[in-house]
């Protein structure tokens, strides 16, 4: 039981960590740039959200394509559609909850608690990431069981 859980944690870490760090870093950088140019918290937060999602899903999608190619030694439209379907299943619900529930609520309250832009972006993004991954990991495990 313990070995199985450790294997799953390693699998989740390997699957999500690079994409998260890469997208998180770029999003904070672009959001900070927009904030320092405009002094607008909300505009910078929109840039952070869009940048984070763009780079994250692009990284995950490219990794999924490469893994499928590595397994099948070929790649075609059928495999592309299957990869897209699998990623859609895994991420659609966490993305909706994060983007339309958690982030807007935190974006409204956290800046009122912390005046430092970097601190409130870090706190907000960390909280949304935790909520996002609780859902994504569950859907990933369901996907592996039923859609592979």
C-alpha cells in the first residue's frame, strides 16, 4: 500500500511539476511586468492567469504528445484526438473551478490583506494550485483507469 502511494506521488510529481514551475515562473514574471507598468492589480492578475494557463497546458500537451509517440513509435490524428480527449477529461473541471470560482474570490480578498503584489500573487496562486491539483489528480487516476 505504501509503495503504491509512493509510486503514485512520484507519477503525479513527474507529470505536473515541470509544467507548473515553468508556467508559474513565466506568469509571475509577465504579471509583475504588467503591474509595474500599469499599477493595475486586476489587469496584472488577468495576465498572470492567462499566462499560467497558456504555458501550463501547452507544456502538458506537448509532454503528452511526446509520451504517446514514445509508446506507439508513431503519431497520427487518431492519437492526437485521444490525447486531447484525455487531457480535456483530466483538466476541464479543475480549470473551471479554478478560473471561475477560486481565483476570482481570492483575487478580490487577498489584495486587501496584503499590500505587496508579489506576496498576494504567491498566496493566491499557491491556494489555487492546491485546490486545482486535488481535483486534477483524482481525474488523472480515473482517466488512467478507464481511458487508457
